[in-house]
């Protein structure tokens, strides 16, 4: 009965959130169950959260403004939920060995520890792959966007999506196509794999441009996270240690790993992990803040070079939006053409998504995060955009104005919610006049300096100027591979 009530509530929420358009697609892919000590443990895990629609922090409706229509859109998404990488799994196994052999008793929220084992049943074929929840997230996203933008796809058309050449990213793209195209996805669906390493044609022209930038380094915001972790982790460690009697000492690494396991075990098994019962909401928010510091100072606004990585991509994408729908591209054979979709969808990894979100401008007014005190009023919260299947979307709005001619605007959404660019939000629904946004991106890119020089690219045959994203309109390039499902 409880599950039925939860699903019913989700359905009601879906209907009431968009009163003018009652979509059948639910707002959430999964139920966000409470933990024993927290209201929503899966929503405070930053990049380790399963996908969920972010809260409407800007108080802007995501409905299409009444005077506007959407005639083109671009979605850039992280891969869906996945199994752990080998390094993380090794940490799980090390923790399992300590919990199993030491003589101790645990009570309360930790009573499960002596019998805990990693949830992977076949790590040899599961490591780093998309999980069942990840499959669901991708297919649900496909169905959701197909029904959200029916005007951008006609039944029977070939449909292309783009993906960084990385197994779980490609898996996400394939399942998105299945959810979007449906029955004929094998016949009509194409995944365009973009290789980001080893080819000069990929320099500054891929979905992971940092891979060909010699000076790029992501230190995960290590200096800042170390300061913050030293503040919050010992307090939590002390509280949890009091639940244990005997020969087991929880480490600070355990404290950091438990929330990670809350997210991963839940999305791997499809059931709320017992690790989600361990922390309070406030403790999870402290973990989330550590995750925010990691991205802000690792690949986000608090960096010098990493925040510049996706500017060529953004400029190319915005130019496509400025050109409008109906573009013909060069097919893989280099001779024939293909119709560039009105809905451009691409998939990549968390670092690149964060770099793109940073470049977009929606966080331009965010003050640098303090590593010593959590800012509860910050806009920069990774759980709202870099979750598994986290997404930034650019919608092209064609809007009637007081003049005889329509005007075109762009609206940005993170995990479905509208995020305006602070310096350009006077359009319908806090959108930005597209021509102004084109100039904003161009000026920002110019101010950052030459991408090749910033990266110190000296490879023979390297381009003198990077192209950003020519793979959207030219499939006949060495680092581009068109795959059928």
C-alpha cells in the first residue's frame, strides 16, 4: 500500500506541476524514499545521486511561455546511473574485509555492518557499466523528451544522438534512442560516437576536449575539500563510532564512503540502501557541500583552465541554435546529406558537463565557495545538475512580441528547472534574446584567450583554431563513427 501511495503521489505531482499540459511522463524516474534519519537521502549526494528533477530554486516556471513556441532544443546529458569503477570497488572490498573479520557489535543504523557485502554479483562484467537504474533513466528521458517536444521529430525520420566514446556513455545514448524513437529505434536510431583522444581532428572538437589539452588537470578541488572534510567528518565519525562496541574503528574514509554507497547501492539494486539510514539530512548536506567544492574547484568556476574547456563546444552549439532548425549536414560517406535533428541530444561525463554548465553563464553571480563554512544560500549545488543523467538544456524560443516580427530567445534548464543567465534574463520566462546570448558567449570566449595556446597544444598537424563541435553537422571525420542500434 505504501508503494502504491508513493507512485500515486508522483503521478499527481506530475499532473499538477504542468497544469496546462498534463504529460503522462512522470517527473521522477524513481521514488525518493526517506531514510531512517533523513527525509531525502538520495537527493543530497551530488554527482552520486540518481537522477531527479531539481527544485525550482529560481521560482521560474518551466512551462513554455504563452507567447512562445520551441522550434529547436539541445540537451547535453551525463551518462545514467552506473556500477562503480574498479578503484571504488576495491575500496568497497577493503571495507568489507574489515567489517567481516573484526570482533565487534554494531547497533542502530549500523547494525547491518557485520553482515554487509558489496552488492555487485558479477563484478567481472558489471564494473563501470550502466546499471539497471541507469537504463531506466535513459529510456525514461527518451520518452519524456519525445512527448515534451513532439514538434521536433516526425515519425519515420532517422534520429541521431551524439556520445563521447566511453562505454557507459554510449550505453546511455543507445537507451535514450530506444525510449525516444520506440519500436523502430533499431531501424531509425543512430548513435554518433565521438572519440576524444589520439586524433588531431578531435583537438577542441569533441565531447571531452580536455582529453587533448596537455595542460589540463582536475585536482578534484583537493585543497578545499581537505579543509572542509576536516571540519565535518570527525564529528560524524565520533557519532557513528558510539554505535560500535568492540574491535572496529571507523575511519574518516568510511564516513566519506558511506553516502557514496547510499547512492550507488540504491541505484544498483533498485532498493534503498541501508547506508541511506546512517546519516541525518544535515550530515548528508555536509557531504554534498564537499562534493560541491570538488566540482567548483576541480572543473568549475573556481578554476583557471578547466572552466575554459567547453567554451568552443558551447560557441558551436549556440551558433547552431542561432541558425535555427532545418540544417542539412554531411553524412558519414562524405557525399550524401542528413537532416540535423531539431532536438540535438549528446551524452558525456560529469567533468565535461560541469565545464559546460560553468561556461553557460548561469552561475556567473556565484561567489567563491568557502572551504571553512557551508553556504546554505549558494546556487552552486551539484545535486541539481551533475547527478547521474544530469542535464543542461538549451531551448530556442520563438516568441511573438509587440513588433510585427517574432523574436528568438534561448532558455537554459538544469535537471529540468530554468536557470537564467544573470546578465541576460529580460525575455519571456527569464530567457535571453538569442542574439545577445550569441554575443555573450563570443565575448566570454574571446576574453578567455586562444584555446590552443591555453592548453599549449604542440602536436604536429594540430589545428590553429579549434572548431568546437563540427561533428553535429559533419559525420565524415576521422574521430566520428556512426553506429546503428
